[in-house]
């Protein structure tokens, strides 16, 4: 699912709950980070890292620990950039050589409505107007959850380039629907703060894709070089 949202140079590996390997292993330094966590958290932590290490192998990179850095962002091997996501019953990792993409972000969420009151805290007035229009035309999609996921993907692509926090209110996201595949489409995020510098060029807009399938909504954002 995630792989369909990403360009060819990106290697994506996903795992569903029923795909869980019998033996999920962590490096000692990873295991120490979740030693006190509940079993569900430890399992998700290990599964998404198993995805990441499979992606490393596909890129010809020796598998190694994936440790959180500043603000919890994954620290990738030299010359690699990527993103991870997990939610109940699903996890995925997407990696690419830094020479091929400047940055990327992925996110997956359960395809259901956001809890009451959350949309107002994560969206802009204009976004809510557009979501109402989309809901009227395509009621099969939980657009509030899709918007939340898109903002997560935008942030994951933004942070490695800036090292700065990006608030929900600092990206105005417009979602489009593929007329031939109404459960998928594109997304465009206009940054309302100075965008990241990529190769000396200021990027004020980040773009990506989305899909809904199997009880999940998934989004991706990729930042190309020049």
C-alpha cells in the first residue's frame, strides 16, 4: 500500500499484524529504549524496525539499529533518508538514497473519524471548508483522518530538512481525488512559514499522495532535489 504512493527510487516494506514474524529481534540499544514499555508498544517498535532493516537490505545497506534522534526522528545510516509509521495492526518503513530524494514522510492511520474536537485543533478554517465539500462528494472517505495523516507526513518530510517543529496550523493542505480511483489521490501542502532550503532553493510547497484501503488511510510526501 505505502509503496504505491512513492516514486521508484524509494524502497518500502510493510507488515500487517497477521504477518508478524515469530522472532522479532532488537539490537541491545534499541531494546533498552522500550524495556519498560507495555508488550504492544515493544511489538510495534520491533515490527517497524524489522521493516526498516528489510528496506536497508534491499538498498544494499547492512542492517543496523534505528535509534531516535532529536524529537524522536529516526537516525538513518549515512547516505540514506527515510520514514517509518505504525498504527494498530500495521507498520511500514520507506527508505531511499539521499542522492535520489531530499526527504520523505509516510503515515498510516486507522480509517475512521477523528475523536470529537480534534479536527478543530489540527486544521485551518479553509481546510475544514474543503473537507466538508469532499465529504459531500465522496462520503466513503473519512477526510478528517486523512488530513491528520497528511499533516503527519508533511512534518516527517519537513523535519529532517529543517530540524524545526512544524505546527498543524503552519501547513495548509489541499487534497485532490483521482477521478478513476476515488479512494486515492494527491495532496499539496502550502507552508505558511519559510520552507526548507533544498539545494539553495526555498521550498514553499510539499506534495504527496494518499490512499484508503483495508481499513487504513495512508499518506506520503516526497521532497525531490532540484
